[in-house]
C-alpha cells in the first residue's frame, strides 16, 4: 500500500477559496480507478507552521500513484490547486 499526503497553503484563505479547493480535491473520489481511498481535511488551528488543507490518498502500489499523477481527471485538479496555493508539501510512503 502507498500513501500520498499533500498539504496545501492557500495564497488567500477566503471561504470561497477554501470551498473551491476542498470541492476540487473531493472530486477525485470515484473518478480515478487506481485511487483506493481519499480523505480531505481542513486545518482548525492557526499558526505560522500551519497548512490549510490536507489530502491523504491511498494506492495499491507505486504504479498506481504514477498512473494517478498523470491521470486526465487529476490534472485539472492540480491546475486549480496551483492557482489557489502559495505552497504545498508532499510525502509519499509505503505501508
């Protein structure tokens, strides 16, 4: 099993941007066959180290993650998130 964790810091943390980002990420569920599970969460604490949104996705293996990365349903979400975000951090690991 492979876990893909991405944390996002929005450029402008408005309710509209938060909603657009979260809805965009949640739109991945059920639309990419190799994506076994997805969880999207929003941060409730404010600190200098905080990110605003986290995505946790699970795949059967590294090949699934690679397919997901270039998938036609994933690429528009990447574009939206890049337009909304100041920064992101990613960790991919096997369990």
